[in-house]
């Protein structure tokens, strides 16, 4: 993820039923390139949705968790 300015952002993980299963980041994030790590050791194998929301942009991507 790359940000050009400091922004408020939220990075969430959802299961396919739409339940929020993890909050990876919530709050201000400085300009620059960032990464996030999700400890999914207690989660079931399957498909999840990662959603990044900011003031002017929302992006989602599919994650396939294989155990």
C-alpha cells in the first residue's frame, strides 16, 4: 500500500458471510509505502476479503487462506 499524504484509514478482514473477523489497522497512517500482516492461525481455511478504506478511496481484494 502506498500513501502520498497522511490519511485516516481502516484495514479490515471479512469472511464471505460479511462478518468482520480482524482489524489490521484503524487510524492515521503516514505517507509512504506500508504493509500489513494478518495472523490467521485461529481462522478456518477459506476465502476472505481484505478491505482498505480511506477518505477518498476504498479497495478490496480476495485472500485465499490455505492450511
